[in-house]
C-alpha cells in the first residue's frame, strides 16, 4: 500500500518533471519541486524514529538528542551544498504546534515566503499579536489565522482535569475569538486593513488532509 503510494507520487513527479523540462517555466518548476518534496515525505512517512539507528533502543532522552543532532548534521551539510535564496515573506501564519500539520504541505510551498508562529491551540496572546505586527512592519500582506480539527489543546480546554492542569492554555483557547478581535483592533493592523494593504483571514484546517475546510471564501 505504502509502496503503491510512493510509486504513484514518483510517477506524478516524473510526468511533472518532463513538463517542467519541456516548458522551462516557473510554474512547472514550482510543481516539480512540490512533487519531489511530496515524494520525500511519502518515503519517510511510515518510518519509526529508530528504524534505522538502534532498533531495540529505549527512547531515552539522550538517544533522541543524538538522533536529532545526527539528522541535523546530514541535513545542514546538504543545505551547505545548496544554499537557499533569501526570500521576503508576504504571508504570516498562526498554526497550532500539532505535529500532524506541516506548513510546507499546507501551502504546497517550501520557499521562505512565510512567517510562521506555532502555538498550542493557535493561541494568539499579546506576545503573538506583537510578533504578527512585526511581520506586517516587515512587509507581510496576508495574515492567515488557523485552527484545525481534532486539536488536543481545544480538547484539553473542554476537559475538567486538563483545565485545572493547564489554566493558561485553557484561557487562551476559550478567549481565542476575543484575542482575534483585539488583534484586529490594534491601530497599526486596523490602519493597514483600511488602506487595503493587509488582509487577515481565519481558516479551519482538516488535520487529516491539511485542506482548508472553512473560512476560505473572501
Ligand atoms: Zn491543535
């Protein structure tokens, strides 16, 4: 099943690659890059963290750290070979820290055009509001405030025991809409929106597919 998915993505990659080479246009190159990334994600997806290092290891913190460092060594050495082009973000996003969400997949784009703030439950406290305002000062034209289905932070906020254990998180989740209103009322943000220089959108993400399932329409 997994292999079939990999082959399907690889086939799509090949087709798009041929189109990209044939056309040599930016859109085709963008699609080819996305297809290659999707292939990589599908190849890695079902591997357990210790499949390839020490199969019987207990997941001690030191083991996890050592693997983290080893993966960084490899990945950063590749980056040194292929340095990325500095980009100027036009979009800022607020996304839950849920590991099932991947901003690259969500946007279909791994270029550096996105500022991303990740907080459990997409909390938008005073500090996060300042971060987004800073992003706007740096040229951002679109802010996407996301929530997602099956959010553990939102579940915790509706559970008595969890509410007692995580009072600040709970308050942040319950006051989410209030914080969005606060943010939109900030003078710099309101002025930019009025001037047509900034748009703020609220969307709901389907966690299973990363599809935007609400709030997409203008
Ligand atoms: Zn969440």
